[in-house]
């Protein structure tokens, strides 16, 4: 019986090749999108799930609130890590980390420098208890106890001691340079994680080294008031403790240690973050994935799949009348309805299987097209258990979703009417026609909504990209300078670059003229008999900053690199109440418990994204903490050659450092990277939605117009023109597109309003683009329907009516 079902299904599939092609293409696109998103979501949720008791591991985070603004931080103050196990009974173990960035590593015995690497951290003994690894050498119980001890990973073993046995490197010295030079002895070697993990550390220096080196103040671990995202705290709690109860257990610690230490407007709180959320917030391997973006991908995948399923349902129900006689004969010969349902579902299943095979080919194409938006380590293992389950379960699910309604319609025909070519009784209302129209409306609605979203997102991104930023972003290149380098060495580099004919000027600063970094503080300015207190943004720059970056000076000068001189912006004047820029020159400004003199006023510029307003800004000078050098190039330079010259000069000053000069434009583009990703993904979804809808409309219109061929011929015989016939057939589809447009407008408007509200500088809602989207879909619809109608209208009526 089963063999017979498949044999008949195969014959029906091969009999109507156009119908089969449309079904396979539509469903394969939907399946490929779902398969790719399924693997991407599974990949994102697979990080750090392999640790023992993973559901009992949390990271403690901090929220600092000043006035109405709150700043979540993945770090914690140092003292919290010392007391949390004593203060909260549910905490079984704790792990303290202090992560470092771009740490210079060397082997003092071999006098060999390995350059700056990521993945170096201070860690206490609890880290390897909460996140255990396989030890290749050393004692896991004592390896991290003593100061100046270090555990390295297998990857570091091969880097620092190539060809050495793990046990042979125990007792060897390595040197790390951060705020201080630390020489530590290797006390252990551990295997690298083979599973997906955000803990990609390779070098672990014992946490007690910080106290021994007397650098606790430098790292800010001595005070409850210092919160640094590098200082991280993980805890493992006993069973039966929920996140809410753990958050409440942190409140007494806040009350005990912050009650007398904070000003009234400041407030600090802590909360527990499950380890499962680490990959979606702040992690160490720069693989953070937005949960909102993932959820958006899931919705897009489901929409595309639903559109493909609707295509199948629509076309099958439309063609049902063509198989009415087949159903009538089967029932007359004793066929039962369940048997007919199984027969039609078998046919659907074969189509879905073909679509799945083609879908796997499309997946590889999609991976190439969207490679920039996929994690670098993302791979699809087709023979993995989870994907084998997908191949088995997903086609069955799609078969039921797509095939159950058409099979119910087909199997429900009455034999006596079916043999006459009638699908139902003579009723004005047809369920099949009603369903087809509504399903078509849903397809058009999705297509119109996607087009609206893409057009408006694109216009907003173009708008923010074209806005004046208040500085000259052209011909600006930048590079990082080693953190805590002696200022004399940085100035030497600056002077070396200034001597080049291709360089107009060079400036040292803590951050670039525009970046994602934000340093805020409170300041006060004496005005008449009172003091005006305001919240300010602080930037650490030298006196060449405004000249090199092209920020206009409104009054005064840029200073002379003295630490008691500051420059302010226009919004600072407005906030304090100065009538003119000149009125601020020479005035005193107090912040960070230090008196400063205002020597200059600059115009406003966007130091952060256009999502935010320009804040009152103070430019100050502290050479010890400079981290970047910005170079303004002369116009008309050979950029590739200049880049090489700049990097060669840099290497002369810092021979052991890696360097790459980049254009500032690349930094600005990063601000809207997520928005561009959303736009491009929606653009791809838009193309697929239109393609699937167009294929469905092509198949549906070709069949329905074929059903009306005699009607068209009779109308031509009675004198109807081609234009009148085209209008007659097209007006139904025009009405469907109008209904679709009405349904698509609100969801698109709701999403766009929410997204645009994230920008301080934004376009007005462009309703003209809404109308343009509807007109575009209507044009596609009329083109497809019009071509079919025109071909039918050109047919000789005599050939069509000769049998009547």
C-alpha cells in the first residue's frame, strides 16, 4: 500500500512540472533560511554549556545610577569579591578575574619577545574549581595560590615553549607587561577548551600577585566606589537558589558598604547574571551576539517559511478542481477519505523532501552571501545529531503544515459532483476562493512590510551618515599607542610623525575624536555668588587635538598641554549660563577635586553616535593615560604608501609592538554596524519574500486565468477589447494589494517608530516610502497577472470555443 502511495505521488509530481518547480523552489528557500537560522541559534546557545553545574554559576554585575541615567557594568568593585562568600550563605565558591588587554609577553631566559596578546588575566584559585579544565602538568589544588605563579594553556605552551613537554616547563619564568612588569613562574599547564566557550584565556596569573606587587590601588580593587568591567566576579551557588533570591541577598551588602560613601544622587546595586547569558552580554572573546537580533532572525525565518507554505496551500487548493474527477473515481471504487488524505500527504512529503535537498544547497549560498554577519567560528556540521534530527522532523512538520488543508479539501469532494467536474454545491460563498484570497493578502502584506522596513532603515542610515559631525573625518588616520607608555616616548612618536611631509599634524589622546567610550564626571563653576554644578563628559587630549581633528575654536586657545588648563564646548556654555564664548575664558572649573582654568572654547562635535545628544564637554590633559595617536594627512597623498611610512616610523619607536594605522571612517562605520546588519538582513528577507510571493502569484494566476479562458474568449466575441479584459482580471488583484497594504502599514510603523526613537537625530516618518512600497508590490503583481492575461486575451476565440 505504501509503495503504491509513493508511486502515484511520483506520477502526479512529474505530470505537472511547473507546479512542482514552484513548490520546490518556494519551500527550499524557506527551509534553507530556517536551517541556517536554526544552526546559528543553536551555535549561539551552545557557549559554556559544558561546565559542571552550569545552571548554578552566575556573574555578579553592577548598576551605577546617577540621577535619571543608569550604567550597567559587567564588573564589580574589588572588595565585593573578598566578602561575598562570607555575606551570602548560598555562595559555595567564588572566582575573581581581572582581565587585561594587549599584554606584552616575553621570555626573560631566552630574551625573546612574543608581542602583545589577548587572553591574559589575573585569576584566583576558585576559577579552576568553578570552570575546571584538564591539567597536563602541575597541581590544580595549589598552582594558583602563591603570588607570581602562572598557569598557561596548551596554546601558550606551543607559543612560548615550542616542542616542550608540559611537565618540562614547570618552574620556567615568563614576563608580562601591563601596569607593571610581572615575572611569574609557570606552575601549571591546562588543555584548551574544545567546546564553544567565551573564556578564551590562555595565560592565568595568580590573583594574589596584584597585592604582592602593590598594584591594588592602580587596578582600582581597593575601593567600593571603583567599578571596572575588567574586574569580574563569578559565583557558584548551592542548589535551590533562584536568581531573584540571590539578587535580594546582595542588597544588605549595598546598604552596609554604600550608605555613607555615596552622594544622594548616586546609587549602586548588584545583580546576578546566569552564565547562560554571558554570550549575549559582555564576554571576553568579542563574540557577543544580540539576543534581540537572534529573535529577529527567528521571526524572519518563520515568516519566510510561512510564505512558502502559504504558496503551497494556495496553489494546491486552486488546482483542486482539476483533480476532482480523480477523487470521484477513487471514491466510487471504494476509496476512503483517510486513504485519500494519506495519498495527498505522501505527495506533499515527496515535494518537501526535494525542497529539503535543494534547501541544503541554498544554505551554502546563503552562508557566502551573509558571511559578514555570521560568527567567524560558525560551521554547519550536517551529520551532527541535532541536524540529523532536523532532516527527519522538519520535513514531516512542513508536510503537515502545508499539506493538511489541501488534502482535506481534495478528499472532501462528493463523488457525484466531482465526476461532473463540480467541486461543491452551487453556493455564492466558496471557502476555497475565500482562503486563496486571504492567503494571497498575507503574502503581499509581508512583502510590503519588508520593503517599507528596508527603505526607511536605509534612509535613516543615510541621514546619520550625511550629518555634519563637527569635525573633519577625511584624511584622518589613527593607531593605538601602548597603554602606560612613558609620555616622553609618545611625544617622540608624535614629533617623528609631524616631521613627515605627508602629515599635516598629529595628536595624542585617550580616545579618538569620536568613539564608543564615555568618561563622565561632575563639575562646578563659580558664577557670581553661587556655584553652578553640572554633569560633564571628559576627554583626555593634547593641545593639538582640535587642530588635527578640525574642530573649530570659538574663543581662546587650545592650551599648552598643562594639566590645570581645560577647553570646553558650546553646550558647556549653555548649561552653565555663559552669554558668549569669550565670557568663559579665564573662568575657574572644578572637577575631580581639582581647580582648572578654562583657556578655550570649541564648537560642538559628535564625540559619540547620533543616537545621543551632544553633552557638555571638557577637554583635559593627562599624558600618562594617552592611548591613541591621530594623524591628519595632507591632501592628494598615496594612502597605501603613507600608511607604510607611518607604521615604519611607529616601529622605530616601539620595535616590539604590532601596529596598524586605520582610517577614522572605519571607526564611525562601527557605530551603525548593528543597524547596517539589520538593514541588510531585512533586505535579504525582503528579496526572498517578494520572490516567493511572485512565484506563488505566477502559479496561481496562470492556473486561475486558464480556468477563465472560455469566459475571456466569449467576451472577445461579444466585442471586449484587450484593455477591457486586462482591467477585468487585474482589478481583483488591485483590491487584494490594497488590503495587503492596509494590513502591512501598522506593524511596519510600530517597529520603525521604536527603532527611530533610539536616535536623537532622526528623519521624520517617511510615509511617502510607505506608499512607494505599496505601489512597487502592485506593479509586480500587475506585471505578472497582466502578462498572463495578455497571453490569454490574444488567444483566438475560435480555437477555445470550437468544442462548445
